[in-house]
C-alpha cells in the first residue's frame, strides 16, 4: 500500500534511496545450522532458473495433498513468510506464532525502512520464528537458504511489496521476488500460497498493480494446473498508517488537506493486527481456498472529508480544510511524463506522481462490475479496530511505529 502524506512542501517528490543488494546468505538459527546446504544442480530446478521471465513459470508439483496439512495441529505446520519485516509482515509473523505455527521468516540482511535494521534487530523483531537471511530477488540464493531447513514447507505467506512503487522495483518485488518465493516454497512441498495483494489492482493504472495482477494470474493458473495446490489472495483496503500522516499537522494548527471537495474517494481502513489475523485465517480456513478476498476494517466507508471532520472533533478544534484541485496533480504528472521522454531516469518520479494521483481520486473499495462504481456495501468488513481509535492513539502517542517509509509521496 502506497501512502499519501501531505506536508508544507506539498509537491516535493521523494526519491527513495538506492536499494542495497544482498547477495550473501546467512542462516541465523541453531536448529538450521545442523543441516547441510545442498546445491542447486537438480536439472528440474535449473530449468526454472533459466525460464523466460515473460512466460508462465513451471513448478515441480508437490506430492502432498493440498488438504493434508490442514488436518494437523498448527505446531506441526511449517509456514514460510516472505516480507516478514514490512509494515504488515511483522504482525503476520507475530499472529502465526501466537496461533502455534512453526514459522520460517526470510528477511534481508538489512531490513526495515531504507535498510535501517541490523541482523540483530531483525532477529529480535521476529523472535520466536526461524529467521533466514537471504535475497528473495535471487532464486538461486533463496533456494540455497531454504535447502538448509531440513524439513518440508506446508504454506507460503507472501507479504512482499515494493517499498517505493518505482517502475523497476515494482516488477522486481511484486512479481519476480514473489514468484521466486512460490517456486522455492513449492520445491519444498508447499501446497498453499497466501498472497497479500491490494484492492486497488481492480483498476490497474500503475506498474505495481500490473505486477501484482500478473502474479495473481499465474497463481490461479498454477492451481488450475495442479489440483493439489491452492491459494488465497488477500486484497486489503487502506491501512491506518496511510491516513495518519496529517494528525500531527492538524494538531499543530495546520489545515486538513484534501483533493476536490473531499468526496472523490473513500475507504474502509483496516488495522495491521486485524489484517494479520485475517491473513492467518487463510492458512487453514477451507472457505478461503482458491479465492480473491477483498477485505476492509469495521464500520462504514469514509471519505477524506469525513476523516478530517473526525480528526477535528477528536482534537476539539474547529474544522479547517485546504481543498486542492485534482487538476494540479494532472498538470504535475503531465510535466513529469514529458520530461521522462527526454530524461528516462525520471520515470520513477513520474510514476510516484501517478501513484499520488491515483490515491487522491480512486476509492479503496470493491469495484462493482455491474455498475462500474466503488461500493462500500460490497466491501467485506473484518476486525474490531476502528480509525477513530487509531486517531486517538496517534494524538496521544504520535506516529511512532507507523512510519510511512520509502513510499512516501507528499
């Protein structure tokens, strides 16, 4: 989920820092160190390494029945989590551990926002799980890391997402790395894949949306090809942190900024804990097998205007709004698109502008295929945490732990 955050430097586009490349791998667990790391000389696996990136991938079928692991106790089920240190991923790991699953978490050597977390910090954050440090963008390295497990994998849960939303990074993470996770997990016997996607892929105008949709389609195709394999695709609405960027500004006396009349879009935001619980449900719940699952938080859909009014009420302040014409963003995007033709290196800046425009005008709700309109009523609700409770907490405690990160646009 990419976030809109408004600040006095209103249209400054933040270009994320270059990604650190992690080609080495490290197994940080006494249990895992007892098993030798095997080579990837297997001809079937080598064939997948040399696949055409534009074609549907081929996966070695699991010999296990898709339903066999669901009859076992959680402690006897191994869940591989990729993207475990992200905003949602760390809550998913925590929830799976709370339910008693054996969790293997694959993390980068430098995780967190702009690689700010060390290995030790990551191990502490993911305490209770078996942590493997590897590179999900490198299939060979990922296979080598997972070969050290010495046990089968039953389920893969992917919480991977491009942190920047840039063109190349979107395809590298939302498609390639996610696909690598499926290939590596299937090789170890995984028969179920839970994908954290996004509700906005219903109307794909951005690169990360197209990348997610391409993988979704291949996941569905794999389930159709192999009756022993299943999936659950989770498409959440807005996250709480996406809507919390203006709390401190409004608290300090600044106006609440919104596009148009504040009714251009709406959402049913969901908390990280509630979403993590829903994702954990997808591991065993048979009613979620081979389904696309849009999900929002409790309560009715809210527009930016309604969110702003709630915030002023909680602060005991008279509402003060700054309404920005959506055409301002269209002009900025048009300019960036023109400059990209001259300076190709600016393609990400143009994409960031398009992301901002998308979230300013498109609702994070189910798109009704019959009417072509977004529908709050048709967007399922789950959980107990409300946006009002989140705002109250941020007013008291600030946005600590809710940092918007590299995908910040405004």
